[in-house]
C-alpha cells in the first residue's frame, strides 16, 4: 500500500496511467483492493498470489477472478501464481 501511495503522489492528479504495479498477496483482501484501485487509475497490474493458499483458505480461483474483473473494465492485468514464502529453492 505504501508503494502505491508513493507512486500516486508522484503522478499528476493521482493517475497511474501507464505505470507498472506489482501487488504481492494480491488475490484478496486489502491487496486486492489496492490492485483494483491501481488498475482503475490506469496502471498495468501484476498480482502475485498462491492459488494453493487461496484454495486452503476457501477462496479457490480468487486470483483469476480478480484478473478477470480488472480486464473487464479495460485494465491490463496479469496473475503470477507463486508462493514467495516457499522453502524450495
């Protein structure tokens, strides 16, 4: 959230038109709201999420639904399904 705030403050009128934004943990909750707001402000958005964690939490398909929503209203959004906390390297 802080990073989005910094980017917004540096653009004229709060527009993120053409900016590239990566939101980690972006499939639901506050992060999803940040991703939606960035897309609505004109940013190209990538959300990182873990579909396995989403499924375990009862939110199967949350990342894909969010991407669909952002792209439906003209946004440019992609999903990166990756567990950033994984211990396998």
